[in-house]
């Protein structure tokens, strides 16, 4: 039985593992669709608003990955406005089983290949931790994106279709 107390302590490791699983499952889906020659670049930091850049079929996608366990009540994600400037920018929110880390379903925010990210809106995010007086400063380059703005996708094949217009 996993140690539930380790969830926050191990969140960075879990985040990287989810990213690896996402890449592997996406590559498997693209392989099954007979698509080869996929290029993947990973950002060292997400200062530019994306975690991955993936090219397939001449389509370049800048992807911000988000993740949360199935039981999480996360209602918003904080998205960097710089992602709006990237060609075909999108956000993929991975929902996973917290015990097995199996990827269960996905939430999608983006547009068709070749089209920019839809507007993130005007809801400016705040820092999650307050200063010494408890004030949580605004983060002017970050927007809160509500879960209801995402489209639920049940399979990685659906994610591949949204990303690259295949299948």
C-alpha cells in the first residue's frame, strides 16, 4: 500500500514520472496510427509556458502538461500567458490513479493543429504562498484556467487526434 503522506513530499518525482508515462503512451498511440519520425523536445524549465514541444506530420505543438490524481478537487490550473504566443499551444491535464499512476483520462485546452491557444481570459493568478503578512501577490503573466474550459478526452488516441489531427 503506498504511503499517502509521501504524495506532497514526492510530487516533483511523480510529476516527472507522469510526464514520462504521457510521452510513452502518446508515442505508442502515434505508432499504432502508423506515424513515425516524431520529435520530442523537453523544456528545462516551464518559464516559457510549456513543458514539451512535439512535432509530428509537420505540426509543431507546445504543450503545457498538468496533472492531478483522480480524487483531487482541483478546479483551476495556472497557465503562463506566454503559451498563447506559441504556434498550436495547448494544455493537457492528465488525470491519474494515485495508487498505480495509471493515466486514466485527459482534459484538453487548445485548438486544432495550426491554430493558436484560445484566450486564457483575464483571471490573474496569485502566488500560492503568502508573504510574511499572508498577502498572496498577483502573478501578472499567469492566468487561472477553470476546469470547465477544458474538454474531457478518455483515451490517448483522442489526445493524439487533438494534437495532430490524425485517426
